[in-house]
C-alpha cells in the first residue's frame, strides 16, 4: 500500500471524492504543514498555525497508480488559485501534496506540469 496527503480546499470534499475511487483503501482528514501540534479548527482558521486542511489517502498501487490518482485530484481542484478552492477561502484551503515516498516527487511534478499546459 502507498500513502499520500492531498490538500485542496475543504478536506471533507476531497476525502469524500477520494473514498469513492476504486483502489483507495483508507482516507482520513486532518491538518498538515503547520507549526502547532494538534491544532483545533478554530486555531487553524486564524491563519496563525500555518496548517492546510489535508486528506490522507492510502491506496493500492496495483489497482490505481499515483499518476491516475493525482489526475483525478486535479479534476476537482484548481492548483493555480492561491488560498482558495470554490467557496472556501483562506490559507488553510491552499493546494498541497505532501508525499511519504520521496520517489513520488517525479510523478507529482509531471502531473502538475501537465495541468499548467
């Protein structure tokens, strides 16, 4: 099983979408990339903790590749908008991909570049 963390607006929406994809084994929501351990939603909303709303995704790469998973992620968000997705506005709603396996960076960058063109 492989793991990755995806941030793209409200984590509930990203989690729900990801949980319906064949090959996704587990999803959870939380906060990532901030300075405080275990922040509350209220603290994150102040913008002072630096966290992004994030969805943890565990997937079976024999069923879905990271490239396919990320291409689906790009379908539901716009990575070019700063600190916003749809009606969700604020630093905690920024786009981010937080990888566990450093070998994933090449696939992440490839799919991101494809979004720009």
